[in-house]
């Protein structure tokens, strides 16, 4: 024990051993001691030396410490010492007084020991197993050690934990620990674990992390809570950011509704602690994660709907209009409200109805715009208000119309400040940032809305007393092109860029606005002068936007102004600027470094006001128009004529196709009618089949009655020796049966008459179908339906034939009965009675004969109907072949159109190659000293000569 006294600071005799020697002896004692107390003392000594001699302890003792973790699991004290020692070796938390080099060395040392520790994944698994120990001196250092490992080598340790059985579940159990220090450090561990690993984030979320974290936030006091609330919010952000699965799980679990109490701030907003500001800032970020524009549109719309229904949006708007809210919280709240309402019509309508608590009440939009055009407000706040206004108008044509309406003469209220007045004031103010923000806001009021672009042309502005009002479009161009004072005020690049973006958005895809712009005789010369000048680096962007504006005037020109048609504008570009130079200046926009930054996301985020040059939606417009304008400028008049001819040809072919489509629609309608008729005939056929079934049942009843009559006649023949009274009774019974039989025959005749009538109706319907088929070309479906009808009629005919056979059989049986009855009556009764029965039988026989004749006639009519159906089928086949021929011709026409397009493209390629060859030959001739007249010069001379001729004629 004297050895340990020396190590721990006791008096020792003789020379003192060095740190490395002491550590070596301690390591030997850990490895060789059989007593647990000796090993525990040695590990305790290593822990005390691990910070001062970090390198030596790490290189010599790490394996021994890991071995202690594996072998001495029964003693929690030595496990705690070993874990603390490993934590001191791997952790990089150094004192602040150290310089950068010392900190870098410490970081490198921690990374080196981390790599050594995780070379064997079983070591990390061992730590996860130790987390199950409830002893505080084991569990807490194990949590801290795992956190340090994740900080140094996050990806590798994440991979080991991910494949470890129940690894994430063991870490989630830390949140349920009753000891706050372990729970809080467990939060820090889970923060490191869930960084940039979607798989682990999903597992943690499905381990009920949302429920536990929200419970902790509520227990700690929500936004008024301490650092623990901040840690929970950071962990929630890790789980939800860029993870659509967890976002959907969070929404489906109704956790959005539990966020509303976070933002219920009191009326007294004077005391905001730094921790509360941090907590609310993170809470607002958490809301924005759920409705971020980078999420899928369906998921964002669903979350926006939930936030409105649970009252979260209303609560955020309350903070927005409250007083005493810190500036950074107000800015983040504006950004959050912006994304909650972006693209959601219901939320946008609610936001439009929000009023500020002022006297008189003003709309929230007006109050926010007042901050945007006020140059004394913070820059980030003004950017947030602009973003909120953009989100309010995003895909909201109703809101766009309301904003533009505040500028129209009929809706202006002199007693109140409107959004349109604020935007116009900011557009023409002396502050360049206000100019830019107002121009972008007005551009968003016109985005993808042709109606509002035309309505804004009606806006008139009073510039000064005694002068007539000018249009808003004219005033914007005046700022760019006229007046020394106006030019000085608009000379800043930011102001000019904002106005040019507004003009480009305004007149794009609006030929009427293009005509209004070109009607001012000074606009086109100003644009050409700006583009053709050789200006500095700062002015290149202005030149590019002027080129874009002029290109829009060409592309969307309806040639209504004779002096500024498409062709004349292109000739002007070719003479004054040059096509290649024009395209080069147009490309300056997309090459600007701030263009790509603005194109990344909708929110305007700029480090300084001077870099606020591009709008996100405008970058989309540039990307869409740049290629189209380049093609339009390079196209010659002949190419445009050819394109127009091709368009006319295509239109003709489209008309033919349209005619065929209409014909097919008519045929479909006719086929549908025929199907309905076939359906009605099928129902009639079913009714007839039912009738036939009833007749068959009646015939069977007749057979049964005949069988009974046979039996009775047989009994009468056997009892001929009976008395006269008995014979009279028998004859009376026979007379009643014959009367009943006569009635049944009458019923059968009526049924046959009904059948004949139905067959006549079907013949008339068949004639109608035949006439319709001769007028329209039916498709094969109609033929199939008639074939089925023919089959049904054949079945009906066979039933009629079987019925007639049965009637013939009945006739034979009746004749036999009559013969027997005559023989019995002649022997039993006087002659008068026999003659009476014979007359009745003769009458019955004549009726049967008539019925047989009617059946034969029905057979003949069935044959004639089958022949007429055969003719109808032939006509349908011919109509089907006609349709096939028409379809073949249509396919040929389409093939010819495609071939003509391909030939035109080949000719264009050949012309381009030929022009290039001619150009190269001209260059060679010029190099050789030959004089060559360019086509451009010849055209210019021709144009000059034509002008001189016109002047002479005048």
C-alpha cells in the first residue's frame, strides 16, 4: 500500500518515478492482481492520472480497462472507475484557456482513442449492456462515454448501435429514469445518436419518443422551462427535419394539437428570459419543419389544415399582433405564419381577416407592410414581412385581386391606408431596399394572373400638381429612363433591378401589357442603349435584365404596333446590339452569384441589404424565358413563316382529327342508343320466355287432365252395363270437362295471339335497326349485340316449334278421346246426346286446326326475320370495314405530318451547316485580302436605299 500512497500524494523515500513508469506499474497491478480491492485501487489511481497523463494512460491502460468492464461486472464501483477513466481519455472537453493548437491536439487524441475503442464493435455492445445496470455509478458514466464516442465518430458508432439487438430501445429507456441527471444526459446522447441518420430517427420515433418528449416539455414548464426543454426541442428537430415518415407519424398521432399551449403567452410580455426566447425560437422552428416548402405538397397541406383546425395558426397570429414581443421572436413568428399559410386557401383567407388591436383596427397585412417599407425597422424583420406577403399571395388569385383592387380608382379610400398605397409609396421612396421590396411584392400580386396584369394597367398616379396623372407602368419606366432627379434617385442597382423584375413579371405572357409598354416611344431606345453600352461589373446585371425585358417584348408581341413588330425589333437588335452580344448580355442574369442563392428556396435570406437582388419566383421566370427568347431572336422571318405554315398544316391535320373524333363520338352515341334498344329487347325476350314457360306449365296441366280423362273413359267402358242414371251422370261429368278444356284452348289461343303481336313488334324494331345501320358506320360491338339477339330469336323459334309439336300431340290424343267418347256415348245414352257431344268435339277440333295454322304462320315469319337479320349483319360488316379504312387513312396522315416535321428539321440543320461553311469561307477570303460583302451589310444598304426611295416619293 506504500506504493499507492506515493501515487496518491503521500511522502515517498528516494527518487520519484516518472508518470509513464507509474502508469505502467498501475497497469501491471490491474492485470495481475487477484484481489478485487487491489484492482479497484489501481483503476482509481489511473482515473486520477487520466487527465494529466492522457496520452500515457490511453496507450497503456485502455485494453486493461476494457477487460475490467468484461470481467468485473459484479462490482459496480470498479466499473464506475473504469468508465470514468475511459470517458476522460475519449472526451474532448478541454478548458477554455487553452489555445487553438492545444485544443486541436486534444481533439485528435480523442478521435484516436475513439477509433481504438470501436475497432471491436463488441466494446460498444458492452456499453449498451452496461446501460441496463440501475446503479448510478455505472449507468451515468456509461451514458457520458457513449455520448463522447458519438461526438468523435458519429457515423461508425451509429452503425454499430443500429445493428445491435435492442440497442436503440436501451437508450430510449434512459428517458424514463427517475434520476434527472441520467435523463438529461440521455437526451444529449439521443441528440448525438439521431443526427443525420433516418433509420435511427424512425426507430426512436416508433419507440414512443414523441409522447415522452412532449410529456417532459409539459412537466418542465413548456416555453418557460429551462435547458431541459431546449434539449427536448433539439431532439424533436432531429427526429422531424427532412424525415417525411416521422413527420407523418407526428401528424397522425395528433401531436400537432399538443403544440398549441406552447404559444399561449400572457399579456405581460415585458420579461422574456434568454432561455424562454431560445425555447420559443426552437418551438417555432419545429412548426416550420412540419410545413416547410421542401416537404411534399400533400404532407404540407395536411399539416397546414391541422394547424388551422386546432387553433395553432390563430395563436401564432395573436403573438404576431402582440406588443412587447422580442424582435427575433417576432421575426421568426412572421416566418412561421408565412409557411403555415403558404398555398393553403383556407389559411390565407383567415390571415386576410386578422386585424391588429389598434384604433381603428387595421388589417394585419397593412401593419406588416408598414414595417416592410419603413427603413428604420431591422433588416431581418423587413425580409420576414416580404416573405409573409409572398406566401399570402402564393397560388392565391383571390388575394392577388384584393391587393390590386386597393390600387384601382374605384376602390381607393382616402381615409384609410391600403396595401396598394403602401406598396406604391415604397416603390417610389428614397430607400432602395423599400423600392426593391415593394417591387417584388407587386410582382407577386401579378404572378401567373393575367387578369390582374390587365387590371393593374388601369392604375393612375398623380406625380405633381398641375400635371396629368400617369399610369403605374409609365411611372416605372420613367424612373428607369427619364429625368435627372429621378435617375439619381433610381441610380442604385438595387432599385433598378427591382423595377426591372416588376416590369418583366408584369408584361410576360400579357400581350396587352407589352403593347402598353411599347407605346411609349422612349422605352425601346432606352433598353437598346442600356444593353449596347460597355458598363462596369455592377451594371451587367441591369443590362441582362434590360435584355430580358426587350426579349419579352419580342416573344409576347402581338404585332399590333406597326413600328414595333417582332420583325422590326429583331432588326433593331441586330443593327444596334448584335444577336450574339444580346444573348451574351441575357446570360449575365443566370451567371450572377446571387441568382443561384435566390433560386434555392423561397424565403429571402440575405446577409446584407446590398445583396438583396433576386427573388425566388423571378428566377423561375428567367429559367423559363431565357431559352425561348434566345430562339425567338435568332429566328429569321423565313423560319417564322415556315413555322407558321407548319402550324397551319398541323392545325389542318388537327381539324381533320377533330372531325374524326366528333364522328367517333356520334357513333359512340348511336352505339349507346342501340345498346339501350338491345337491352329493352332483351327484357322483352325475358318476358316472352316467361310467357312461354307459363304456356308450358299450362300444357302440362292439359296433359294431366287428358290422362285423368283417359282413366275415366276406361272406367266408363268397363261399366257399360250400369244403369241409365249412372250413364247420365258420366255424360254430365264429361260435358263439364270438355267445357273446361274449351276454355283452356281459348286461353291458349289468346296467348298465341299475344306471341304473334310481340313477334310483329320485334320485326318492326329490326327494320328500324336496319335503317339506322345503313346511315351510320357502326363498330363491331353493334354486330355482336345483334348476333346475340339473333341467337335469342332462334331459341324462341325452337320453343315455338316444340310447342307446336306438343299441340299436335294433344290433337292426336283428343281425337283418340273423341273416338272413345263417341263409342261410350252410343252405348250408354240416346242419339241426341251423342250428336251434341260430337258437335262439341268437332268445334274443338276446328279450333285446334286454326291454332296449328297460326303456329305455321309464326314459323314463316321467324324465317323471314332470320333472313332480314342476315342482311343487317352484312350491312354492319360493310360499315365496320369503312371505319377501318378511315382509321388507316388517319394513321397515314399522321405519319406524313411526322415525316414533314422531320424533313423540315433536317433542312434547318443543313441550312445552319451551310451558313457556317459560308461564314468560314468569308473569313478565309478576308484573311487572304479579298473584299467580301457581308449579308448584314447588304441588308443594311438595301434598307438605307429603301428609306431614301421612300423619302423621295414623299
